[in-house]
């Protein structure tokens, strides 16, 4: 039905795009891949001089197009993820330009933003969010603001709180979580907790947490972590360690058993980059971030498992 709707409205769609060349440099933004429309979608983030963005962009594999649509409040530190059940992309939380933590959940349906009206998690930003591809569920863990140690599931269009018994990761913000196609679980790594960066690896099997006693990347937060479905790997890039302060540009991969450092070159050292898996390219993509001078970046890269290639 979604694609039929697009065909019917085709003569009117051109007015919903603008021809600005590409998204302005930014960090703390988010990208997801719309599997229904087969395009990357980018929303929000911070620029320099504390600028906040509330724009919506699409990448079709050749060019960026800015969608001229009514958008959610400009924000940063939000989650943005495609739900394979509803076939829509979910925008969760974030911080507005007024410093307020957003509690609204929005759907991007390929044409417009729609505010949800049903149950939602307590307001937060910088949560760890990932799709459990096996179970068809989006899981959310921790984050900053209220409910920092909560876990939620978005299942068949509805939110439900998940009571976690026994051992679990400490409350944290700016951690990353991704689907492990080999173990059919979710993997969580790093984040910021108790005043410092952490470097622990945890696994969520849909019912309980287990800490994996494995060697891995140095402790960090605001890193990138994306599942490469074609190669069966979780790709981790960059991030920042608070104490001692260090910005990373290393690339690591998780194969279901161990972390392996793959390469030290590619995008410049950064944190707060946005990335996802591009189903058209069947590669991991990365956009923007922030450098050691706290300057927003606007470059765009792809990862093929051996090297990073800059698109622009």
C-alpha cells in the first residue's frame, strides 16, 4: 500500500524536496535505512555554535535530497531506527535546542512525520537502541534523564516495559547496541557511566543479560556500532574516552566470538558520528561526527570489510 500511495502522489512529490547539495556538517544526529523505500534517512543533530538541526534528508545511492516536510522539534542525541514490522522509521527521544529532553516518539513513513499516541518510554536521550532481527523487536536500554536503568521493547507497534532480573549492565549513556546475526542476540558495548567511559561487552538474548568476558576495544563512548548483515559482523568505529581524554579512529569487528581490531586508518578521529547498514550497497555507512577541536564534520564514508571509502 505504501508504494501504491507514492505512485498516486508522484506528480506532487517534487515540491516536497529541495536541491541543497548535502546535509550541513553535524554531530549527535542519526541515520537509518528505510527498507520500504530503499533509501538512507538522516534527521537532526548539532552543528557548530550550538546550532540544532530539525531537517530530514534522504540518500538514494547517488545524491542527497532534503525533504520539505513538517518535522519533529530540532534535536540531538536521539535514536532513529527502522521497524521491520510497521515498515516505518522510529525517532526516539533526544535533546531540543532549549535544553529539554524530548518525550515524544515519531514515525517517519516515507512521506511525513507522524506523532505516536500510544504508550512510550519515559523521556531520555543517548539511549542504546537496536533491532532484534530474529524476534522482530526493537529494544531500548538506559540513556540519560528519567528511567536511566530501564529497558523497553517496541513490539508490533506497541511499547512495553521489560523487567530485568539478575545481572545487567550498569546504567549508562552514549553506549551502542547492535544485532549479532551469528548468536541471534543483541550486543552492547561501552558508554559513559559513573563519571567515566566504560569498555564492557554485554549480550541480551531477549530475556536476560550476560556479560561476556572477552578482550575488546579500549573503553569509550559516543562510538559507532553497526551490524554488517552481509558479512555477519558488528562493526565498531571511533568514539571518545573521557579519562584520559582520547579520540579514536580505529575500526573493530565482532564475529560472535571475539573482537578484532581491523584497521587504524579511514575517517579521521571522531565521536558522535551517525551510521547504519545500507541495504542497497550491503555495506556500513558513516556520516559526520565531531573532531578533537569540537568542530562538526560533514564527510560521508562506506566500509566494505577491508577499507573505508569516502563518498564526499
